[in-house]
C-alpha cells in the first residue's frame, strides 16, 4: 500500500526517554517503522514486514534470521515502551512467522504478496493488515472484464443522480436495440426496482436474497436465479432491459425479515460447496453467471453510496468501467481524497491499467462550462495525485533522528510543483451531466416520458457518448474473436 502522505516522526533528548504524548492509530506504523530504521537500518525494513492484527496492534515480523534473540528483545521492549497499546505486549512485538503460528508468512514470496506497501519512508514499508471487515478493499483489482461491457455507477453520497443516470443509460442503450442487465447493489437503500419495475413484474427474489441464501448454504438452482430477474418496460420494442432489484417480492411480502437479512448478507462464511468467499467474490460469481454476450450487451451496476464493503466489491471486484459521481461540494472532494488515497496504495504492478477504467462524472453540473472548471480542476488533481501514472512523485527522506518529537504531516513544495506540472500536461477528462429541473423528481414509472431520448439527450449526452463507445468497443472485440 503506497501512501503519498509523508509523516515526520518523534524526537527526544535522550535515547531512553519515553514519549509523553499518546500514540494513536495513525501514529503507530510510522513510529514503529522509524524505530526499526533507527535501530537496525533500512535493510531491516526492506527484508521484513509489519503485521497489524484486527485490534490494530503491530508486530514486526522477521522473515530472515539476521538478528540475535538479544537484539530482538531489545527492539521489542523499546517498541512496547514507546507505542503503548499499538504493539503486542505478550512477547510478540518482534516475532518470526513460526512464533506467530502463521503459515501464510513462512514463505518470503507469499508473505510479500499478502502485504501492502506503505510509503512512509523512501522505498516504503510492508504491511499485512488483518481485518474482520473491509478486507475487500485490500484485494487486487480484477482485470478488465470480457464482453459484455460492465459499468459501475458509484458515489460517496446519495442524492447526486447516480441511479437516475443509470436509468438514462439503460433507456438509451435499449432504445438503440441493446440488451441491458441492471443490478441494484444498494441493499440498504434500494431504488432501481422501484424505478424500472412495476409492482406486478417485480421478481420473487432480489440481490439480498442471493447473499442470504448463499450464506445459509442453500443450493441455488437455475430457477432461483431466473426468479431474480424482472423485465422492464424500457426499450420500446427495440432492445431489452432486465433488472435484478435489491429487494424482491418475497421481501416485500415479509418486510419484518428484511433487517434480519441485511444482518446476514455481508457475512463471508463458507458456501454450500465449502468455499469461503468474500462479498466481492460472491458478487463476481453472480455477475459472471448473467454476464454472457449472447444474452446482454451491457451490465449496469448501481453501487451503494459511501465507503462500505459492498462499494469495494463494485469498484475493485467486477473488472468494470467505474463512473464516480459527485457535485461541486466540499464533502465530495474530502470523500474522494479518502477513497483515491487508499486506491493509490494498491500495488502498481498488479493494476494492469485498472485505474484507466475510472471516469469522473460531475452530476447536476452548471450549464455554463466556465462554472465547471473548479470541479474539473479539483477532481483532476486528486486523480493525478493518487491514481495516475505520475502519482509516485519523489518522496521525502525522513529524518529518523526525530523519532520521538512529532507526527505532524508535512508536504514538500517540490511534490506540489510536480503535481501542478503534471496537471498542466495531462488533464483528467471529466464528464458533465447537466443540471436539469426535469430530473429533480425522478419517477419513470409514473412519467415514462422522462426516459425518452428527447428529454434526456441534452443533459446526459457526454455520459451517453462514453457508454455507447465502450459498448461498441466490447461488441467489436467479441466479433473479432
């Protein structure tokens, strides 16, 4: 995992003086890494790694036998003294894989494959991060999917027009004769079923039922999966739009069970076949079952807003084109900095052009292009800083002699200049969905004219051009094979 944030570290007047300010979660890894570097040098950080357990406690895992028991004991004692609650006090602050009874770390190559690279120092440090939830955010991104084209509609907050845009794209593709599957992944705030399926054609089961039944170990046959799909009225006899809603008819008939189902939907226990699959892996299996070019030309997935585990499944786990929606608001920039800074930590060697499938969409954008410049610049800056091929701007060498004084975050003027130069040379394209009063109250079941081309083309034309281009590209690729 690579963090472009450069942390300075504490200093003290004497070698053995204890820190007077409490170590917090964000301080713990740079403090421990700085302590290792100060004590054993850079090579120790390059050849070994840190393990963080589910409580946040750190262990420096020795993958080599280059240190004596006395050296290890001294470093462990110093770490316990200085890091407090964020190291294991039971003799495991510094330990080997065998002492941790962790077979996954016994092979050097396997251990480093499990780790993520934190760029806290020049060259970085390796971290294996154990989590109860959130593990899908650490997965290697799926490579680009084969046909049919897949699109994830994602946002960090609701009310930005994400689901509306999905419906417009579905209507436009269907109107051109395309076959579309729309999937509602927003289990806790479902919407697509209500927008695209009248009550009488709502399918028996929804996506929520798929996760619950899979968790319960029930075998899921073809009939169950067919009972997840409802045919929408969109298409006008040209193409077709099928919908997998988050909530099916069965849940509406037994609404008192929905919260109980939600409590079980995210649990990643073994399946009926004995497999232990993450939420992301289960979602990918479902999409792969339906995503066949003989059946559909495009699969549109409505992701849950925010940074939930299901968002990771959509953004990283499906090999899709990802459309990040946002408005010109402070919370948009703050939220996407959190998301992109994490995504930027994923191993670059594993990406396979994965970040190139990201697209920024300004929703409810001003009609005047000049008023869209701020959003374009701010989002382009975040993408360039964390996700582009230029995101590895030179890091700052940390003064490890300052180990016990401060954890203030510092930024280099050189880094800022580099980023500004990059932005001038390589701007990130931003798609505008124009503000349109007709879409403020979006109820296509009651007003089907809202999804007629003459109504939506002016406001959504940039987004529709992108989706049509991608769908055509996949179709042509499929024909050439």
